[in-house]
């Protein structure tokens, strides 16, 4: 073969390789997304005094994420997600400073078989019920149940393997298991399992979930008027719940959840059982406006915690909105003290927060 022909063959081979690479790239995608939210909150009672907060990530937690997929052919794709929390008020990383503390997983997805992912992921108390809770429908983080005892604000599980089915006639289901990574034991510290299911048909949407976590604990001192730790659990936390929504009209949606969260104690820790209920309505009279009215009711021991959440949200664009909120919680029972989620606890039985903020999504 002449030098000219060899050179031509080399060029042709290079062009073919570039074409193949371009074809593969066309079947793959990586996207960057994020949310930033900040505002001012006025709290009526935080440890006995009024408090003004520059608070971030309340209507929606701040984040920066990288999501990708690669088409492997035959209906199968490789998928991954890396998502870090960002505290806008200080610039620090969320979730205790973890680089990708919100989510970090990789897996395979098949149109007919479902999706299998491995890493740090949400359990199904969030995945199966997030579409029905007050915080995601209109109220933001303050509208979650006390201390997020039911995990519905979106708590994660490390070292987890998770399966999510396709949707079959409106029905889908999933399961998660997380390994303890403790020597000589299968169900040691950190072992978790979770299950969830959803059904959607027309205007009706329903969900159910169950989660079990070995050795989980929760300090309830801010709800029982104690200045020292009151730790519940140590044996396990078992939580299960149901939720649903109904689209009455194009502008009105009803939603609600009910769940039970039990922290089983050990010889050195007390047990505690929470009964939580939420209900609300979202009203959008015009495209730019979204109003939410919702309530929470929680029972812990013989104490009761009732909360009202009012939100008015105005869209400046598809990505940017401004909002105002009024959150009021009243506690009743022997020594019960109010504590709106994400805020310092009150010194008495009531706590009110008034907030205004701005959110940008990209």
C-alpha cells in the first residue's frame, strides 16, 4: 500500500471513530440543575425571645445537581445523579458538609423492567408520599411535622440498593435495603429497609410507604419543654403512612397524609410514638398565583401539636417566584412546648413564624 493510500485509510478510520463517538454522545445526556431560596423569617418565640432570621432553603432546599444517562440499547440506560446541598446564607455545604449529601447514586434503568440504583438515596416515606405533603404542595420546610419524626421532609439512607418498577396501568412500586456494614452482622447499626407504592388514575393519586431503620434515635426535648436531651429510640424506628391528592378542578387540589412513627427504646433510651396527620388545599386562580392552606396535627405521648400553614406564592417567571408565609403552632399537654420544624424551639406552648422569600430554579 502506498504512503498516500495508507494516509487516506487512516483519515477514513479517524472519521469513522469520530462519527461513532458523536453517535454515542447523541444517545447520552448530562444536565446541571439547581435551586436557591432565601428570605427573612420573624419568629415569635425562640427559646424565650423574638428572633429575626435570614434563613435559606425553606420553601425549597438549596441544591446543585448533576444528572446523566447513557443509552445502552434495547431499552436500557445507565443513569447517575450527584446532588449537593448548599446553604445560601453562609455558602457552606448542607447535610453536615458532605460533598453530595442530598443524593449520590448510579444504576441501570429499563423501560420494561424498572430501575435499580445504588448509593445514598431517599427512602420511600419521601419518594412515595412527597406529592401529598404540605411542604411540597405549598408550605415549604416549616410545614413538615415536628422534628420530621416521619422522615417525610426527605431523609436519606447510605449504602442502599433501591428498585423502582415501571408504571403498570397507573400503579408502581419500589423497595430499598441498606447494609449495616458492621462486622459479623446482617442487621447492625445502619441497617434499613423501605417499601412504597403509588397509584394514579385521572384526578386521583394515592401512595403508601413503610420504612424501618435499626438503632435510630430522636431527641424530643424541644417538644416536651426540657433543656437537656430526651432521647427516644435506640432500638429502631418504624414508620408507615398513606397519602393522596385529588384534582377537583384545574385550579384546586386537595391533598393529605396520615402516618405513624415509632421509636423503640433500649435499656438506656425511652420509646416514643408519633401519630401525624396533614391536610390542605392548593388554589391557583391564575397562572401566576398559588395559594396554600394546610394544617398539621401530631400526637406524642399525651401531648398534641397543631399547626396552621398559610402561603401565597407569585411566579415572576417559570423559574423565579416570591412568596410570603404564616406558620402557627400550638402545643397542649403536660409540659408540651411548640417547635416549628427547622426553627429553634419555643419556651411556651405557641410559636409563630412569618416569612417572605425568593426562590430561583435552574
